[in-house]
C-alpha cells in the first residue's frame, strides 16, 4: 500500500499573499526553487519518517527563511575575536575609517584613474601611488600589483627569466600553504639555485654558486612566519650586497610584511623597515599592502628605476594590474604615513599592534562585566597572548586580556558554531575546552553585540 503524502501545490503556494510579497523582493526563479525544496523535503519526511504533513503556513515560513538566506551576500562583515591582527582568513587588514568617503567617491563615480587632467591625455594608473611610495621609502621608483606573490613573480620574470636565481636554503619559505618560493621560481621561468643549509648560509656559499653566464640575480626572502634558532648563520643584506656588487648582479629582497615605520619605537621587536632594506643595498624590495602596512591587498615593488622600468614594460604587469578601488585605498593608507603619529592611531593594524595593555584590560572588563551575571556558563577574565598573524613577526609576543567562556549546557564547539551564525558572526578561539574572546581585535563598538549574542545563545 502506498503511503498518503500531502503537500500543497505550487499553484496554491504562488497565490498566497506572502509569496506575492516575496516576488516583489526576490527573483521568481529563486522563490519557486525554494518552494520546490521545502515541499520536496516535507514529502520525503512524510514518506520516510512518517512525519505529519506540514501546514501551508509552516512551509511558507520555511521557504521564506531559505530565500532570505540564499539571497544574502556570502561575504559579510564578522567580528574578529581571535586576537590575531592580520588574520588572512578574516581578510587581514581593516582599512582606516578616514577613507570611507574616498571609497564611495571612487566606487560610484567615474575617476581619472588613467587620465591625465593636465594634458587631457591618457595617464598611468600607477602614478597615483608612485610619488607617495618614493617619498615614504626613499626608493627611485615604485610599482604596485595585485599582491606580494604577484610582485615576486613579476620581479623574477622581468629580471631573471631563463637564468639562475640564488637563494639560501634557510629562506625557501611556504606562506599560507600556497605561496612557495620554489614554485614561484618555476612559474617565472627562473632556475632556483639553493645555497647553504637550512640553518647556515655564508657569503662564500653565494660566491661559489655564482656563474658568470647563468646567474640572473641574488634573492633574499624574509623568514616571515617561522624562526630558526640554535646554531644559525645567515648573512645580512649589506654583506649580500657586497657579493652581488662584486658579481654585478641585482639583489632582490622579498620582505613579505614590510613595515614603513620603526616598530621598536613602540615597544615591539625590531623589524627592518623597507627604507632600511633599500639603504642596506636591496635593488628591489617587494612587500604586501595588507600585512603590517595595514592597507588593501596589494603587492608593492620599490627600488632602482632601471629595474622597475623593466617590470613596467613586462606583459605580466597588465595581467597583475590593480583595480581603482585598491589604488584609492592604498593611496589613502600611504597618506596616513606622512604623519607617523597619526598612522599609529588611524591604521587599525598598527593601532591593534601598539595599543596599551591598560586599554585592553579596560575593554576586557567591559565585556566581562556585561556577561558575568550569566549562570549558564563559567566566565573568567584572564591574561593571554595575541598573535600578529599574516606571516608577520612570528617571534613577537603580545600580552593581552581575554574573556574566557565555558558553557554549561552546550559544548564549546556548539557554542562556537552558534556564534558564527546570523547577521554578525563572531569568530573567537577554542582552547582547552573554553571559548576565548581576545579583545585586542575587538572594537569597543562591537562589545555590546558580542554580549547580546553570547547572552542569547546561553539562555536558549
Ligand atoms: C606573505 C608573504 C608573501 C605573500 O604575500 P601576499 O601579499 O599574501 O601575496 C610572500 N613572501 C613573503 C616572505 C611573505 O611573508
């Protein structure tokens, strides 16, 4: 005997008032598709699990939720409660809020991105950035592409394709699981020539590897996301420059993060600056726009004009070219650096990096006090450590304050899952079966939202 199932017909559903309203807001195909899905699911439940038929209202409301969810942008803002400042999965840098007006201007209007307003002729999109980069780094010339991986690819392709590139074995890094120096080298048509060992590389290793015919350039790579300790030896940029000069070879330096300011002035570990690297002899320096610089995703190339000119002529530059929104946001970010004290305050990445522990403590206390009355969880206020992230400053310790939550009725993974749902997902960390909210990356304005969300989840 066949079981009896009951689901409303599509015609019946499409005639309801709610559907007419939905059709005004959403594409018809999406509405029809979602109704098909909810009726099919109900039919299946009736057949397989013997569930009762759902009412028309119930199906309509299920479909409405499904439609709204399907129509939401999948890319949305989230609250970063991980404490990791440059979290690659969460978009690395937030831009300075001063740039909002400029973003709207450039996004919703025509612009002079490649138009020279003086002459009325075609202009270059790179000019908007080059002067500022020269001012800020002391370089002779500059060029910007899509990201630092692209910057390295272009530098190698333009300057050493078909030649050997000499790199220390201790610097053959992989970043974020997809950027590997040996792979980029292959892609650019260069032959990687590894010298030294993982922990020790001397000037003589480079000297012995140089071949007058074959060698195209020497390359140094910043060990961004790892450290080698113990018996180590690596040669400084200055020493490497001496080797490069003796052989009349260009020296390029992939700095990865690349900072424009001396971070040790703000109580952080000493990091070489981009201008310092150029002064020490790098002919070309490449670095990211969205790591320590705190701007949009971009790959910045600065250095000797003769080499940058070669890159400007290269076909890859066209393929790796940056969008006008990136230009506008990078220009805006770089402009902040003209006044370093201001940059520290307005560039979110720098602000989060240099914020004092007392400010963090105060913020953590506000969050803690808004939650401490809840009985459904064990909630504590503790000290902790934040990370810089984004393959930057792996040795930098950052003391922070953390609100730690151990829910009593649900598991910590379920708690984390629920925090990730809805309009404003909150992303924290799980450690030793507790949920950690590190206030370093949380804005004051986000505390109320977190507090409401946690309260609602625990009370449910
Ligand atoms: C991060 C990093 C890269 C890749 O930069 P993206 O901007 O993410 O493409 C390349 N080299 C080094 C040393 C890095 O740290």
